[in-house]
C-alpha cells in the first residue's frame, strides 16, 4: 500500500510582512540620501551656483556698477568675440600650455628619480626626504617673492653665484627678459612641485611587491629593463593620478606668476589664469574675465574626463 504525503502549497507572504519590507527599504533609501544630501548641497552651493553664474556672466555686459546692482544686460557673444579675437588670448593660451607641459615634465621626471633613489634605504634618508618637502610647504606667494629676489638681475644671489663660478657675466635677466622669463617661472614651479611628485610616487613604489622585481632580476633582466618593463607598468595608476592632479593644480596657477613677473615682461608670462585676473580685477571687465575663466574650466574638465577614463581602463584591465 502506497501512502502519498499531502503537498502543501506555499503560502503567499502576509500583507503585514510585505509592508514591513517596503518600509525597511524606504528607510534604507532615505538613510542613503541623508548621507549623500550634504555633499550634494555643498557641491550645488559652492560649485554649481558659481559655475552657472560665471557662464551667464560671460554673456552679459558687466561693469562695476552693474556688478553690484546685478542688472547687467545680455550682450550675446560679444564678450566671447572680444576675447577670442584678442592676440593676447592666443599668447596666454600658448604660454599656459608651455608652462603646464614644462612644469609637469620637470616635476614628474625629477620626482620619479628622487622616489626611486629614496626607495633604497640608507642612513638619514628619512631626514633628507623630510627636508625635500619644504618647498611644498611654503606658501606660493612667499616662494615667489623669495625667488624674485634670488633671480634679480642686479642683486640676485643666483647671478652672483654663477658669476663667481665664471658661468655667466653676473647680469642674466632671468625675469626681465621676454625670452627667459617664462623659462624662469617654469623652473621655479618645478622646484615647488617636485616634493608632491616624489611623495606620491614613493608611496606607489612601496606598494610594488619586491618578489616581482627579484624574479625579473633572476630571469636576467637588467636594472633598467626591470624598471621599464616591471616597475613602470605597475606604477601606472599612481602615475596617472600624479599627472592629472599636477595638471589641475598647474594650469590655474596665478599667485606664483603674479609674485614673480606679474604677467610680464611684455606679457611674456601671461597665462589664462593671469589674464582672467587682470580682465576681472584690473580692467574690471567681468564679462571678458568670465569668458577666459570658462575656457580654463573647460580645459580642466577635459583632462578630468581623461583621468576618469584612464582609471576605468586600468581597473578594467586589472579585473580581467
């Protein structure tokens, strides 16, 4: 005789349990938004609103009086035409590119060399590494003022030192010559940015497993081949961060250039940052200054997107 056990149908969830689940999910969603809301409000108030106002200002005729009354008439693309057809804008854009590229190249190259050097421990390495951080800790205006005295054509210490060595005649116009001023500013900015590159790259080198480098050496790879084929590829995410953050901080530099040359001589060190400042706060042409500011923001946004895409590519490659 075969006994068949009765099959019990699954009972649907009670209405009270389903309601409790919905309430719990709603509470979790509200809790998530409660944590996100302060950041959203901060970004909207301190980034979104000024950005929108700056964009609108670039299409308005702003004078000192209309700036305070807030009743500036729209003038369409007049501000944009004035700025884009100005020869100084083209020169400032070119100087910005040269200044940024030269600074990043010098800072990264020397910073990487120092990071590799200090990755090998030796007595007092920590003390020396700490002393190299001083240029990064000095305020930009103070560094610019000190270097302006050091590079002075007549009384500067650098010219006296080179004259004592017989390298120059002692009156090199580091900041007074249109052909040398931009180079001098780049060299000073390299001096300031080396510690940042060194610290970040040094931290990245410490995260690379020693076993991988030792395995490459055992396989017969030279020190240079190991560095080029093993260390650099593994350091790529850190290099990306260093270069992009360096670009974002370099492309908008204003105080250093103002302290060294004030955009001169003969506008030889005029950049987009200094032009924005001079149009807005010297000539009081706030609309034209907003145009240059928007272009500077656009350039920074393009590199920010490239940074995010590069990071996504790196993460996607590591996940495979």
